[in-house]
């Protein structure tokens, strides 16, 4: 049986790619952010995942505004970073885990989620940069299954629905006959707003409450409508639904907190990082 070893949830910001390319990890601006990752590297070295199931949001790269699936799962052989990338060096493509992807698709559609299935898919900073943060040598030791949630164009799925999607994906992984060690990833958030009157908006209070809730009260944020979450976290802060989906995949009992980091700001974003293990794990 496949085993979920835990989750890593992290912010994704394009400027991280530039900081990596220019070796700025020790720069005073970047250090508090990059210092969050060595404990994650040690945890990964111990846990040795071979597959990542990653909840993330595409930013108009693979899906543009003319065709915007609410939930989409990748079942491609390979995923190539195709973000324009601010001139940074190419990241190596990452292999897809197609068999598990189709199992997840079957099981999640059986649970009444109407998924879009993608046999070709390019990825952007929301998926490629978290991989580069987890494996700085960029020799990916994992195959991936991307699960994309629309947080770009309204109407967006509710927090409650995203949590339920995560639960269904988690159950599907646990019912897979293979013996893969699966890491759940969720990327996006925490509070940030890139546009409009509230550009630059950050809500530290809410972010810290949210991170805390994921340990023992994981449905806490599902009490809020998606519009309330935009109000509390910003138009792009609503990407935190990826963290909820990732947490849903771990199961409903309390989780074990392995590590967390929170730093304001990275670009316009309150950056969060958290590693959780399922309580029974
Ligand atoms: C920033 C944050 C994001 O989540 C994103 O997708 C793009 C930019 C930022 O803070 O610059
Ligand atoms: Fe984003």
C-alpha cells in the first residue's frame, strides 16, 4: 500500500527563482526565508519520498482565462517549467507518476469531483520553485502528480470543497496498491495581494492562526466563504486553499508538526512554510 509520509506547504513567489539563480540565499533580505529550508532537507533525507502529489495553482500559463478548470489533475509523462522566469536558467523537467495519477483520477471522480484530466501540462513557478527549494541540486528524486486548483479567475471553489478534494485525494493514495512513499505538497499563500487598492495587503494575525489550525483543527478555515478569505488574506492570499487541500489529504486526526517558518515579506507575500506528518505516521 502506498504511504503518505507527510506534507510540505510553502509559499511560491517568482522572485525566489531569481534569488536562487543569483545565489542570494545568504543575503539579509532572503536569509530568513531560505533558513527555513535546511530542516525540511533533513526531514526529506530521512523520509525519502519517491512521489509528490502537489496541490498548486496555475497562473495563466497552462490554463488561460478562456479555459479555466476548477480542479485539474496531471497524468503526463513529464512536466516542463514554462514560466517566463525573469531570465533565470531553465529548470530541469520533472517526471510524471502516471499510474498513480490515473488511480487518483478514477477514485476522485468516483467521489463526485468533476476533474479535468491533462495528459500534457506545463508548469509554472508555483510548482517548479517549491521543487527547487526542496531539492536545491535540482536533481529531482521524485515523480509528481500535479493537482491544480483555480484561484485565478472567479468563481473559485470554496475552502470547504478544497479540503474535501484533499480528503478524496488522500484516500485515493492510501488505497493505491503500489508501495510508493508519497509526499503531499501544497503551494501558495500566505496573505498577499498583488493588485488593486489593497496591493501589498498582509494579515499576519490570520496567517498565524491559520497555520496553527492545521495541526489539530484542520477544518477551521473552511468556516469562511471564499470572499471572506479574500477579505482576510488578499486576492492572491486565497491560494491558501492549497494548504487546506494538502492538510485534507493527511486525514482528519491531529497532525504532528515537524517544522514551520513564517517571514514577511518576500516580494509582496507573507511567506509560510510548514511540514506536517499524519498523526499515525
Ligand atoms: C508573488 C506572489 C505569488 O503568489 C505569485 O504567484 C506571483 C508573485 C509576489 O509576491 O510577487
Ligand atoms: Fe501565486
